[in-house]
């Protein structure tokens, strides 16, 4: 569960970075990014509550792979001129990573039913977010 918390922290940092890269050039996309940030905060906090109930400590920070992804966004933005299409493509790649993390968590054998349901529900919500980002990317060819 702490891996999923970290993935949501990555997602928050990634969308904050994407908004920074847009430099206020597309308010509509920034509003979507803000919604994604709020969504990940809610998901992270729900997971964190469960970790604490189980006697654990909620993870903080981001994964190394998330930091690498944001660094790649910087490099790609330099060469592409910070275009919204490239930024959205990078965000879509981040959403793909979140889907893989949630699928890996659901593949675990010994997850209590109530946690499996929560994780599955979160994955569906993130799949919708992925599709929204993909649609935006396709509109900015």
C-alpha cells in the first residue's frame, strides 16, 4: 500500500511539474491537472489511513522512477519547446505507470477483500484520469 501512496505522491509532483512547464499557457489543461492533484491527495490519504490502521507508517516522498520521469519531462520540454502535446504525452506515461502499480498491487495474493475493493476502485478512477489525459493529448496534435 505504501507503494501506491508513493505512486500518488509521484502523480502529484508530476502534475505540479507539468503545470510549471505549461507556464499558464493553457488554463483548461491546468484545471485538469489541479483536479488530478486533488484526486491523488484523496487517494493517498485513504491509503495512508489504512496503513495506519494496520499499524504501519504512511510513506512520504516520491519514487526514484518518478524523479527520473520528471527529469525526462524537463529534457523533452527543452527540445520540444514545452508544447502541451509533449507535456500531456508525459502525463499519459505517468498514468500508465500508475496503472501498472495498481495492477501489481491487485496481483498480490494476501490482500484483505476490503482493501482489494478499495484499490480496485482507485485504479478505475485513475483509468478514467488516464483516458481524460489521453483525450486531451489527442486534441493537441
